[in-house]
C-alpha cells in the first residue's frame, strides 16, 4: 500500500487521482482513508505530520514531492535505513530558469533602478547594457542549477557556476571549493543561489562572504532561506553595497509581517514559488521509481543522507 500525504487535503485528492490513473494496479491511499497504516510500504509526501513515520512499521521507501529534503531529513522519527527519493526535476528546472532569468534580465535592464526612480518621480535614462556585459554566478549546479546556467549562457550572459565538484557545462565557467566560492562572489554582478539546505550549505552566505560581492551587484536566493544571513544582507542593501535582491525563500516562512524585507525598496520578495512541483511531472518520476524498485532496480533521485540531498 502506498500512502500519499501533503498538508493540503485538496492536493492529496489531486495526487490520488493522478497516481491511481497512472498505475491502476497499485493501491494508493490517503491518511483519512482509515487505512491500516501497518500495511504501508511506500510514502509519497511533502511535510508529513510529526509522528507519522513512526506509525509506518513496514515502510520501505519515501518519495519526496519536492527537490529539497532538508525538512524530512531533520525528522526525529525518520529511520536511518529508509531510502528517500527526491524529485530531480518535477518541472522545476524550467520554472527556476524563468525565475532567475527574470531577475537577471531586470538587473541588466536596470528595472530596479527605474522602479526607485518612478517612486521618486525621476525621469532619467541609464546607459543600456548587453547580456554579454553582465556576469552571473550560479551557486549550485545540480539538475536545476545546471539548467539555469545553460539557459543564461545561451542568452549571452557571462556565466560561472559553483558546486561541490567541478562540472563541465558548455560556456559555463565551473568553480568549486572555498576559493572557488570566493571567486564566484567577487567576480559576478549577479549571484543566484539554488543550493539545497545541507549541513555544509547552512549559513554559507554569511556577512563576510556577502561582503565579497561586487559593489552594485544583485543577489537572488531561490535555494533555501537558512543559507543566507538575512541581517547581513539587509545591512549591505541598506548601505547600498548590494544594489538589489530577489528573494523567494526565508529563514522563517511565511516571513514575519514586521520583517524589513517586506517594505525594502531594494528587495523583490516572492512566497517560495520560484519552482513549484508540477504534479503530472512528479507522478511520472515517482511511478517510474516505484516500477524500478519493484523490479529490484535502483530508482532515480536517491538522497545521500550524509550529503543532505
Ligand atoms: C521546493 O522548494 C522544493 O524543494 O521542491
């Protein structure tokens, strides 16, 4: 039996319908089906409630309905032996590309400056810049980050990327390690972060590293909120060192109503929507994974617990 759970019951219903249509021979259930949880062998979930995992004694695998599994990995009721599979794309790479391309294009065309000028009633033309004059550094070159880097390089931007190990991507300068991170921050006008939250990345963008960014640069964070020292970013925005930020993720979500980001003229905020799981794509990957596991083959997206993704 395969249990499906997300915090939104309507979404659970939508997933149930899609999974049942895709694999009619399998038994998919929801928590409220009064099902015998002791028979659940697989869990497909986003944000399962506290204690649920310990009520599933026969659980063999968890399929996360997202790309980031930080919340799941921090659960005390998660057995170290249960494999977790995360979504490798789920339609997210294309959305993330749009989100970051929007920010980079806005920066290239000075839209943030024009917004401020508009608010101040100023009519002032700025010199145009071509994509080839704008450098962009992507933090994180996994499935999603590589797709973003490739697309921006194709647009004509000067693209670098940083990841744990060196990567080969056409027209993308690959950097890794601590010195690579510093170079990426120092050399790019836009820094866009799509890293997952892991023990190694939490707090990565601290005040010291953010200060390495070029004067007049832009920060985009669409990875996880806990990668970034929000207070340090605020100080660098306030003193004008960093020109603007586009933020999709926050240390606390929803961001508390009194947080200065809400009303900051240099901040564009979105409520964790940069890349949302597309249900049909998620169902496709997870069904393929279920089939492969049944045949004794490895499924895609196995999370390496030690690495945190
Ligand atoms: C969204 O943030 C995800 O991890 O899928």
